[in-house]
C-alpha cells in the first residue's frame, strides 16, 4: 500500500514550478507586444499632432507649418539680414534672395525663354516675359479695364487714376506719380546721358532710346505695316503710318475743329491761331512757326544749290523749283517732235 501511495503522490504534481515559469514567459511576451503597439500608436499620434502644428509669430500672429519659415519671417520685424553678398556687401534675410542677387555680379541667367532664347536671372521674370508671347494679361485695372502682364505694371498704371504726384522736381516744380519718371526728368536738368552707343558714341538718357537708336546701325525694322510692305524702327512710327491707310485723324483742334493725323501737325497748326512763331533765324531775324520751315529758310542764306539740271546745268536751292524747271525741257522736246 505504501508503494501505491508513493506512486500516486509522484503523479499528482508533475514539475509544478516549471509550468508556472512557462506561463509567466508567455504573459511577458504578450505584454511586450502590447507595449510596442502602444508606443507605435503614440508615435503616429505625435506625428499627426506635429503635422498639424503651427508656429505662430508672437509679433503679428502669422502662422507657419515649419519652424524655419517662422524664423525667416521674424527677421522682417527684427530687421536682421544675416545673408551678406561677398562682392558688394548688400545683405538679405534669406539665402535664396542672396543667391539671386549674386547673379548680378556673375551675369548668370539660368532661365531661358523656349520661344525666343532670351535669358533671365530670375524665374519670375521669365514667367512674365513668356506672357509677351502668349498674349496673356491676367492683371486687370478695375477702374478702366486695361490689362497687364504683371502686378507691378498694374500697380504702376493705377497711379494714372490717382491725383497723387509725390515726386516734385526742385528745379522746375514739375511733379510725377512715379519715381522712375521723376528720375528720368531730372536728367534733363543735369544733362546726364549714361546710355552710350558702342557704334558711334552717341549717348541717351534712357536704355529704350539707345535701343531704338541702335537700329539705325543694325538696319532692324521690327514693326511691319499690316496694309503695305513698309516697316519701321519704332512702334509709334508704325502706328502713325497706319493712319495713312485707315484715314484716322485723332488730333483735333479745339478752336476750328480741324483734325490731324500727327500730333506735331496739330501743334504746328495751333501756332496759327496763337500767332506764335517760336523758331527764329539767327541771320536775318525772321520768325517761323515750325523748325522745318526755319530749316528750309536757312538754305536761302547758303550758297548751296544741290539740285542741278543735267540738260542745261542750272542749279536750284529747292527740289520743287528744280522739278518745275525740268518741265520746261520737256515742253521744248514736245514742240520739236
């Protein structure tokens, strides 16, 4: 009986400590998995919070998604400009602005128009230029409806509708709404002509006037008449020429209602009403209403007679007189025949 009892006791508890230890390991593994999942959930939640987090400027309340953008923005308030040009010392708030500025010194123009090949140092300038080709004018004046290719052109135009002219010339009192026009006017008084033609040395007050002048040397006439084959170096000359075809006479005299194709003709005509003759001959004192008439008069004081008859050798001061003389030879020929 004792033997049976011992056997039963041996069978009643098969390694109780080992079984308990195995259960504990499983529980620990399960807890580790739960902990890892919880940590991942927390990380995803934090990432979501960071994605929606905004960094707000304490001075003006403007918000940014990135801390670096806020840092750059704050420099507007502090005036800090840590990015300095090594060549001229000019400073900027942002590295990108400095990089663009440096191209002034290097001459680098990495943005090229695919249609005409013209290059620019800034991408924004290229985008504006491309609108010249596409004809797109997205900026509209709400006062007159005129359209522009850039916001800066619209802003400059809006000053036309304003009576404000803050730039006043201290020498003659003339005032301007735009700073560039004011600076251009000052060159009249100072005599500064800083745009020089490399072909003939002639100088001009503006780059646009120099560009127009250079077409004399190149022979370029980019403005072509849509009615005939004639072409011009300036768009204003083409516009005036096309009035010959259209019959348009936009310049009206307020005193006699006579109309003119050209503004110069109207101005000359108005002198007839006023009696003014501002062009004076320095040799005889005679006065004239236009420079062309004075120029023609001056030939009378000269011994020059450029129009010579090939049949009799007689010379003339005026082309009109020369042509009239030629008719006398034609009449003689008709009588002989």
